[in-house]
């Protein structure tokens, strides 16, 4: 401002450039502090623009038409910025807050505008004023008074192009501006599909693996299946599927949505509060399928008694609820196997080196559920396996370090050890069951990973983090496991078993596999359980007893 008033064009140009550079690099916390003392972004940019206007007034005089064009153009620039921001926010609300989101349904809504077009609004648009401010400084240095007007014309042209593009998208978005129209269009498509089996899921995006594991299974059931999600981010992270996917964030919309009236069975993969919106539906058989059988407390949650049926893999799951005595009736438990495990191989990869899969669980929501070995022994275990010339695959739980800083720190140390080990170790980003087939040995904690790995028949190790003497009695999935304490003293003897044709616990694993996972074709058992639940549904009986139907 001082350089503009003096006027000192060179000083203005230098400090103007420094000011814009500082604006780009300004830390968010500093920007927040400036806003609290009324020096927010708009004030800072307007100050630069006012300084440019004053510079032009001092160099060519306020009577110049170029002065009037620059000042008037900057006022128009901010008016158009308000229009552009309003259109961008309107489009974001239309596309980002639709009452219903879908995948694999023949619902045709206009595509979202380019992200750049709707993201660049508000403060971001202020950077376009570098054209009039910068060219005004150049004009003052060179004596060309009209350069500032050229700059503001260029900024207005860019703004006008953005406004026109957004206006075109606003016109296209008319069908989704009315939420009732959106719900009606989706409802018509769901009614045409007539879903019979629903997989209902609610939770944070990081927990989506709990639903994704059921997608291949539901694609193979004989009844028409559909996925119902409750949080908007879930639809973008759900695994690939050919099934129709419906996301209804609002509880009111969920309970009033009529397209699901043909459903007979609702499968629930987790216990969350939003389940109540589906559980209240009359005539619908509610089934808790969970996201893996394990001995952890989550696999016998007392809340589970609210469901009509609880499906477990085998006798082990039934006995778990009996021991826990949480109110789940034995008559409501159905053994369906684990159809997800159909592709698990019963032999190692046959490579010239031994591969160990380390797949620990996470720290849980509370200390009572703390089963992870990451914190107490994870880095030491990873280093010991690598030091024994074993190839290590590290497959952490998706929520590792989510709650506990110590676990998060230990996880980072494991990653550092793996990075240093080079080709001897890697972090798995692929499917857990694919990792099973690459491994000769599993090291894990008490979790569903252990029960699933038993399908392979290969040796496995369970960490006894707390050093409990009654560990195998307390956790039946560890009955055929080699136990590993925090000091890793058992590790040399365990690794020696890998060189034997049949290790000492091979027979125990075969018996435990039948106990935990059941016998026969698990997909056939699961399909039959779906069929029985559909027939038990009041809706299925109502359909069968319509006029002209055989009841």
C-alpha cells in the first residue's frame, strides 16, 4: 500500500509477488489466526486489489478511463465470484447429497460436473486477481496504463467461462434437484428388480471389508440379492460386485422406502445402532452373519439376541454362544459353513523358501478387547522372522492403530523393518485369502483370521499376548495352534516344524477344521439357509397365498 501511494512501482511489484507467494504457502493454522483478527483471505486479496487501484491512480490519475475500468472490473469480478460460488455449491449439494445413491441399477441421472469446476470456488477464485494486480504493476513500470484493464478483462473472461459451464450443469442437474423425484426413480428400479435377500451394512468407510467379504457369496445365492448401505462414503469403497447396491443415508428415507417391500431376509454383518431401521420391518427375517467366526467378544455380543437367526460356520460357533450365555437361543443358531473359503488351498505355495503370513488383529474399541500382538511383540517378531531367512507377508487389520497410539507406533516400526528387509518381506495389500495361499505358516492373534486359515490345514501360530495358562481352553480356535509368548522363546521350535512332512499338530487341525467350519459344501449349506429363511418370512408366505397361488 505504501509503495502504491508513493508511488514506487518496483517496490510494489516485488512485495506483491512475495505477498502472493506467501499466500500460497500460508499454513492453515496461521490462516485461521489471521481470520480471527479480521485479516481473512478476502480482506488480504481485497487489500492487494485496492493497492493496485491506488497505484494506477497515482501513476495515470483518477480521471483516466483505465482507472475506471480497473476499479469497475474488480467490483464485477467479486460479483461474478459470488455467482460462481453459489452455482458450485448448489451443484455439489445436488450431486453430493442425493437422498439415494446407487450402483448397478438402471437409474439414469446426469453425471457430476468435473471436480475442478465445483471445487474451485470461494477463496480459491481470488487467486485469479493476480492478473489485474500483476499487470497493473507491469503497466506502472512500463508506462502502459491499459495493462491493468487487460488483466481484469482476462480474469472476468475466466470467471464468465466458469459461470456459463456451471449454469449448463445446473440445467442438467434439474432431475436430481427434487429429492422426491430421485427417490421415486430409484424406487421404480428397485421394485422392478424385486430383491429378496438384503445385505444391510452401516459403519465407517474403514469397516467396509466386513460387507465386502460377503459379496462373492451373495452373487451365487439362488434368490435375488441386493446390498443396502447407510453411509454415503461406503458406496465408493465397497468391493466390486455385480449386485445392485443401494445407499440411503437418511433414517426417514430408509424407513419409508417402498422398493424393499419384496425382501424376505436381511443379513447383518455387524452390530451397529443403524441396524434398528431395518430390524423394525415386519415380516422380514433378520439374520446376523457377522464378518468372521472368532473367539473374540465381538463374536458373542449380547446385542446379537435381537436377530431372528444367527448364522455361524460350524459347531464351534454354536458352542461359543452356549458358553457365553448372552441370550441367543440355540434354536435360532444355524450352521452354514464359510463359503468364502472355497478357494483356500490345502498345500503351501511350493517355493524354495518358506513364507510366513503375519496377520495380527487390531487393538479393539476398549482395553477389554485388546488382543493385538502388534504393540507387545510385533516389531520383534517381524525382525526375528526375517533374521531366520523366512519371507514375511505382513497383513495388518484395516483398523490397526485406529484407537491406540502405541499400536500405531509399533505398526510403523514394523513397516520400517519390512522396508529395510527388501525382497524378504512385503506388506500385503491384496485379498487376505490370497495371502493364505502364499503362506506356509500363519502367525496371528485371536480373531476370525485364525478360524478361516484352519480351512487350509496348514500350521498356524496364535500369540498368547497376556501369557494366559488356560489359553487353549479359553479360545477354542487355538486348540490346534502353536502358542507364542511375548518373549518369542517358542519360535525356534515352531519354525523347525516347517521342515517336517507332517507337523505334530496336523491331526488336531483336521479335527478342529470340522468342528469350526463344518462338513459338506459350504455354499450349498449357505444357499439352503437362505432358502429356509425366505420361506419362514411372513412376506414369502403372503406371496405364496395370493389368489391363484398354491399355499
